[in-house]
């Protein structure tokens, strides 16, 4: 179980990506995070802004203690994003993923509640009242076509890597 949000730019023309928390293990108080962003929206801070909101929500509303992320070693932007969000690299999962007819190693990252809360409190004190540029809302069933188009921007089917179940 989990949830996925649509990512839109304020004043924009629609969906530019998604992010979400999935594989929620309530007993262990952990889940995984997944995200994707259209190529022309990358490198502008949109996903960081969206993930900050999603992670805050997850720690507060879901009561999770640990969020995990897996990323391909060559995805430098995603690695950099996770590190900016205070995720810690835990190791390499050898041949953990499979797409494009071959196995791929993935890097395992995690973020603990205590790290997020300490970092989030400092960030909140330094933030101004700027509401940001990103709007996130639960993904709707009618976003399926847009999500499919977004996934075509990638060289492989991300459904093999990320849980793309839409939230209600």
C-alpha cells in the first residue's frame, strides 16, 4: 500500500511528474519512495520541493521511521537529489533491477525520521513565506494517460523499477 502524487508547476499546463510513497510496511514503520520527472522539468528544483512535502507528510501522517530509495548508479541527478534530502547511501544491490533485457545494480539509500525532523526544523526556520513553484495532489485515474506519456520519455519501462499504482 501507498500513495502517489501528481507533480505540476504553478501556472503550468499540467502534469510534469509524479512522486509517492509505496511498499508501506506498517509493522516496521517504513516505506519506499519513487519519483519521475519529465526531462524538460529536470534540474529546476521541482522534484526536491515535491519530495520535501511528500516526505514531511509521510513522517507525520503515516508515522514512518524509515524511507528507502533505490536508484541506478548512473542516475547522477537522482543520487544528488537524495543526498540533498539527507538520504544516506547504504550499499549496492547487485543485479536488483531488470529492464531492457538485462539486470542492473541499484544503489540503496535511506532516510530516518530523526534525520528528517532535525533537518526539517532547521529548514523551516530559514524558509521565507514563499509557497514554492510546485503543486502536488493525489494522482487521479484520469492521469493514467499522462503518466503513460511521461514514461515514454524514459529509455526503459519504469514500472519495472517503481510501483506506479495511482493513489485515490
